[in-house]
């Protein structure tokens, strides 16, 4: 489950951090600390999301497998 969550984190963090930086730039916040803060916030928010998604996906894959 940890490896699945790690792969999901890469994808989720990219989306959330990119969206946060885009939103900050759209609001004309051009300071370096504002852009970096939006990026860091996106990365931090992605941690629990990827953990929850990884757990749900792992449990769904585990429950559908049938022994041969």
C-alpha cells in the first residue's frame, strides 16, 4: 500500500501544487514567497489525499481478487 500511495502522491501533488500556483499567479501575487507557499501548500495537502486514495484502491483490489 505504501508504494501505491507514493505513486499516487507524485500525481496528486503535481496536480494540487500546479493548481495552487496557477491560482496564486491568476490573483497577481508575483512574490517568490507567495508562489513557493502555494506550491508547498499543494504538496502538504496531497499527503493525506494520496494516503486515503491508496488505502481505498488497495482495499478494492484486495477484495476483488479470488483465490485460484
